[in-house]
C-alpha cells in the first residue's frame, strides 16, 4: 500500500488499511473501494490522506506499531481524563511494542486534526516508550514513560480553544495561559500515591529545554531527569510531524534535521539519537520526487538513515538507488507533504501575496556565513546583510527598524553581545534577536540571555531549525509547540 494525499485520491481506488475515527471505530473497511461520497466524508472529517492499495504498491506492507483498537482506547481514556484507563493502556502499549521485532515509524497518522490533544498524547506515549526501549530501560520504566506521555497534556483541557487553536500570534497574556497547562497537568496528578514520582516530574517539566530556556521553571539539562528529557523530545517530535491550524506538518526528513539541530539547546543528544534510530528519513509507501523530476514510491529502506532506498516509478519500474547506475539520482522532496522546494515555493507565494515580508538584519563578519544564511532565508524575508556590529548600529540609526536580527556572537572589534547591548541601551530599540554561535558553553549562553536574546543557534546549524526559530521569535509561535 501507499500513502496518497486526499487531493489526489479518485473514486475507484481501493483502501489499503481501515480508516478509524478518533474513538477507534472503523469508518471505512480495509479493502473498501472509494466513492466520491466516501472521499467527501474523509475530507469532512479532516483527514489529509489515506493508504491505498494498488498494483504499484501491493508488495509494500506498513504496520502500525500499536493496534488501532488500542490507539482508540488511549484517545478515549485521555479524552475522559480516565487515569486508571490510561494506566491500563500504557501497560498494553508496552506489551505491543515489545512484541515487535524491529520498530520503524513508517506509518503516517491519518487522524482528524480537531482531536489533536488526545491523539498527540497517545503518540507521545508511544514515542516515549520506544525511546526508553531503545535506551535499554526496563519494562516498568517503559510503562511509566508511556503513562507520562498519555497524561502530560491533561492540563490543556483547561485552556480555552480560542487560545489552543489560535491561528495567529498569541498575545503575551495568552501565551502565559497556554504555558500554565504543564503545571495544571501536574496538579491533576500530584496527590496520587499510585503514580510514580518520575511520571509526575516528567509531566510538570515536559516543556523544559536542556539549556534552561523552557518552562515552567527554566531548569537545565543536568537538573532534568531522563524521563523529562525523553518526554520533551517525544512531544516536540510529534508536534513537528502534525498539522496544526497555524502550521503545516514537517516531513520525516525535516523533523530529523530539526531535532538534530536543536540538540544541546532544546534536547539531550542521546535521547534524540535513540528516537531517530527508529525514524526512516523517507517512510515506506510515501511518494517522492526525484532529482530528475520523476515521481516514485518508497518501497524499502535498508536502514533508518538510509538516503539511497529502493523506489518504484509510477510506471512500475523498481530502482535501487544504491546501484551504481542510479547514483546520479537523488530524492529531493516529498510529493504531497510539501517539504523543501514545494514548501519553499508555497511559503514564498504566501509571503508575496500577503505583502508581509518581514525585515531581517543578519550580522556576521564572515562573508561565507552571510551567503549561507542568505541561501536559506532570502526567499522568506527582506534581508539586510551587514559585516560588523558597527555597521549594524549605523544601519539602525539611519533606517527604519527591522523585525528581527540574526547575529553572530563572535566578531572582531565589537562582538554580538556588545552590539546587542548597544542596540538596546543606546538606540533604545527592542528587536527580536537570534544569536548564531559556535561556542556551546554555559557562559556564552548566559551572556546571550542577559542581553535579552530570544534564542540562539549553534553552528553548524540545520536550515529547518534556523527557519523555525526565526519564525518563532518574529511571530511568537514556533513549529514545535
Ligand atoms: Fe504540552
């Protein structure tokens, strides 16, 4: 079977797998032939795509890690805030995971988007348990990890929908309300003797970053438990893969890139590695576009981080990209998830049509760094590139202000920290600021913070991460929420 975006599904196609509603009830049977009525119904329910079975894909089998029935049960328990039920689901989930010989997260979620919090909780439980397994933790710990995943966002049910699903930027006040959900989740559980302290702590701190920039308490990596680090990684991983009212889903490739880019800033590296061991860059059954423009379907990955998989062209020809004769071909983008160039084109057209091209100043003494940033951000922003802190100050004195600054920390004469201080104190400008640095030491981080930086990125950085961070500091909302 293969994944097909609903926009490309036509009557007569046969489903490759059942389609369930958020209660775990079968909406359409596994071999159902799709009619226009069914397709309309799927669109109405908010599905993005379905798995279909055809002659091109009949040898591609993709298994969910947990049964749809258990997934439905998990969603239902979270929805009803049934903690006893969640405990049973966590136990069963671990038992199903441990029965699997190998775990490859190929299957895409077909879920309905208005049930985000519930299905997200089940996914976080699943990913947390998989990471725990991958890190050699025992069965009891796996169950506790899964339980923490199911319960971590219970507090979101106290947050008004207008804030949870708001498409635009959250106000400061709304963001404070949003952030309170971690503590509310913890408050539900704190009096319960039958829930392990490790689970409660992980729930409370699931939005903490290893560099101390998270919430509610701003604790750092060495103060975080392994459970806390795992649930944070699982939470963001699922958020990035998901479609939300304010963002498109990232492809597996982009998510992997983002997660690696945020190691040492948001995440613990070992935890990220343990997760990515199970995440294929190109999931089986997904449609991709190759560098020669042809479309293909992913048939088989030899291992998780394989960039040369076996693919099938739309005329049925199977190609092994590892074969020497195919070395001139690469996979460039997902055909229907809108990654890379397709996404870039969409982002570009949105920016142009809305006339909201934000102004961003980039300050770096190295020409190669400026060029690299220009390559990544040029189509998204109105860029001004300057080579020193002094030039940046002069520009800001003479010109209209900018919407954000991306600045190198380590520059001769006047470093980034000093430049930022002068912008604030001498020019009295409060501009969102993202630092770029090769120095991953606490002292630099503290200095960046002290001068009011909104974020910082370590070199070498991943393009997806810098794009997302810049968007976050300008709009107040990132892709990882
Ligand atoms: Fe959360």
